[in-house]
C-alpha cells in the first residue's frame, strides 16, 4: 500500500514502533474512533528493515546500512565496502553476555578516538581500517571484494545474548576471534575504567552489522522526512529528499513509547483530513489507512487497545 513505487502515496505516513510497545496504554476515545473506522491492509513484514524498505527502494537490492550512513557521516562511502562496528555494552549473566546498549553510550569524540587507538592496529593487521566520524557510529573499511558472513541487526541483538548472534562458519570464526581480541583490549582500556567510576556504561564490545557497498540508486515517493534517526535520514539524503512541504510526508515516531504523546501528534491531522490519506505504519507490520470518508462507518465500535 505504501511503497516507493506507489502511484498515489499518502499525504502523510507515520512510522511507529511495534504495537506491543504500547501494551497496557489506553487509546483515547477520539483516536479510537478514527482507528476503528480505518481501512486495515494485510499486515506487512515485521521488523525495522522491512518497515523502512516499504518506503525506500534500493538498487541493487540489499540493506548495506553501514555504507548508507557512512555517506552521510563522512561522504566517502563510494571508496570501499563498509561494515558498522558500533560500540556496545554487554553484561555477563548466567546464560552468556547480554547486550544492553549499542551505539548510543554517551561517548565524547575524545573518548571514542582514545578507544579506537589500540583497536586500529588489530584491524589493520587484517587489512581493515577502523574509524569513527561520529562517536556512536564506528566503521570498518573493507576491500571491495571482501567476503563476509551474515551479521545480525542491532534490533535483533539488543537485549539478547551476544553469543547467540555471532556468525558461524569459516568466515564467522575470523570475526569471532577479532571480536574476542577487541573485547580484551576494551576491557583493559583506561577510558572504560574512568567511565565505570563515573557510573557510565563501559564500551566492552562491538556490534558488527550493516555490511555492503553504497547503493547505486535510492528512491522514495516522499518529499520530506521528519526524523532524528541517522539510518532514516541517511536514506532520505541518498534519495534526494530536500524537505519540501508540498508533497507526501514521512513522519518518524518510532522512538515514542507514550501512546498519549503519539495521539497529540496525530489528532490535529486526523481532524483535518480531507481527500488526503494518512497511514500509520507499525514496526510489527500492522497498518491503518485513514481518510475523511470513513467517518460514515459510525457503527464500528471505537478501538480501546492497540494490541
């Protein structure tokens, strides 16, 4: 329904987290009426990657997010194949090592560069270049012909056991060994000692993900994107979205966990719906298509809960 090739895209598409994130939160009476009367297309594929691919078309097909964000962060992504090696915080538990944070650990630029200094020779011995143009996003520059094992996306790794997501096979062994050596270096780093004393999470692991080369082409039907997420903003930049207000808009509310706050953003637009369409796209694949003419479906009982 909302695809990069759609002939008549909605005036506004709102990206939202999985409905379970709002479990136990009531739906307001007015919003409940709008949602109950909305059209409900068949659920789409769940997950963050699938959600964004509903709105951006990449050629060649794939999901090389490391190269996509690298281009926005440093402007040199065309030169290499890229892999994200984001700083992570893991905590040992009875079943292994639970991943509690990836990327956003509140690192300063100085802390990031100090942590990278002893890691660079480790990666350099394998012919890889490690860099961090942004403290929360670390990158490995790889030869274009490099073969890599599949890596799990951060949304799958976060909160889970790290060892359940390490790659298998001959190529996987190489990266598991590299991660082990990096963890030893990070564990003994003085920056982490200072962070621990200050009550801040230590950077004691890395998260490898997003491998690939910069796409030749990125396309979207939207003319403006409102978001704070670097992955979405990077896609928008590659798609040439300049932020004009006279076309279809994509609003990103995936980080909002308070449904009442979501309603405050949605209700003004819902009340003013004319011939235009508003689409709510949840990360679990659920979608609601809302139009003014649906107000005649008065017999439908208001939706009280999302999930």
